[in-house]
């Protein structure tokens, strides 16, 4: 889960819901000739589903012993990381190999600069590398082909994560990625240049409002994870 704390509240966003928003962004993306990309639909689908391996973990999250809140996605153990990404990448390996390839590559790329290859991480990287090579070769693709499709997933994932992890994104200066400047103002997500098909695009995201003091048990936490609250996100251009 993505745990976001402000003075007003603590909220949780499930990883699959964040990924669905990333896919929504790509579905309405009009830059870079993406609408003409022959793999556009499967790239969008891979983006929507790239965090599917978190489904089981987020359905019954463990508590962070320090905060009493669900453990944030950045604080899970190496063993949990491996289980989540292996499950997520292998779920589509047979029936949708290109989708599985992008998820596998994403899992590898996310962690390759943050972790060495000792212990459990060695098995993690070796297994992902072998699976990526098998899927790539079975599809007759090159590494550059993978990077082309993955560049869209990575970008949309970054945009979505920034929105949910940084409520004051761009308050001092706009965040920047791939030539775009981004600002979050309350429920508005602002871009310059504006890359979407129309202005004022609205999206409903489920969030879970948590007890700021934390929870004594996972059973107590589950009571607050039964019914999400829907929050609106509005996409618009960032002014000069």
C-alpha cells in the first residue's frame, strides 16, 4: 500500500488502484505518437496491471511495528518483494507474454539500482533476468523493443506515484520528468506541456482513510479497509 500522511489525515491507496490510474493516464495520452503505436493497447493494459502481484499483499497488509499503520510499499522485506513481483510477472506469462515481459522488466528496473545482488536479491535478479530473456526471445524482440514499450509504463507509473506520495508535489518548484513539469494542487494534477486528449479530465480513485494513531491489530485495521472513499483527480494544464 501507498501510505500518505498529511496534517489532516492518513490515507492508504492500494497498489493496484495506483496502477489503474497510471493506465488511465496512458489511455488518454496524446504525445509521442502513442495513439499510433501498434502495441498501444497492451502497453496500457500492462500499465494498468503492473502491480497485480500486490493484490494478495494489500488485501491483508501487515502492520508496521513502528507506526501501527499498514506497512508502506517502500518498507517491505526482500522476501516480500520477491514474492510479490514473481507472482505478478508470472501471472500472465503464458497467455499474455508481452504484458508479462513489461512487468518483469519493470520489476528488474525498479530494484537494480537500489539493491546489491547478495542473498535473496541474487535469486530475485537471476530469476527475473532469465524470465525476461525467455519472454523476449519467444516474442522475437530486442532489448530496445522492450525499452520502447516500457518507457510509457515507467513514465505513467512515475506520474501516478508522485501524485499519491507527495500531496504538496511542486509546491516549491514543479517536479520534472521526460520534459514535463508537474504540480499537484489539492485534487488537481497539472502538467506542462499538457499531454492529454482534453482538459479537465476527471478520475475517481478509491482511498482508505486510516486512524492517525495506528492500529493494535490487523483485524482492527481490516475494519477500515472494507469500504473505500472515492476521491476525484482532475487533469489540467499547468499555467506559465
